[in-house]
């Protein structure tokens, strides 16, 4: 089974979004600390957050559409 039924889809999306946010910040910090020719920027963090929000909204839209018209979550 792809998703554990004890977790709601909203909770899973929230956990993934938090993980991606932290991952994006870690990448920016490591980029600044471990390379000589690259700098982590706050604008990149903002772009990552916007991407996470866009992805979550798109995912929710697709799931709602699939449940409404296909009567099932996966295929």
C-alpha cells in the first residue's frame, strides 16, 4: 500500500512540505559554507517556499479531481 491509512493526506503533505523547507535551507547553508564560488541567498529560500506551496496546491487539486471523477485515488 502506498500510503498508510492512519495518516491523513493533509498530514502527509504537511510533513513533506516541512521536510522540503528544511532541506532547501540546508542546501543554501551548505552552498555558502562548502563552496568558494557559490553563495546561498534568501531569495532562493523564498523561491523554494513558493515552489512548495505551488506543488502542494497542485497536488491537492489533482487528488480532488481524481477522487471526484475517477472514484479512486490511484489509477
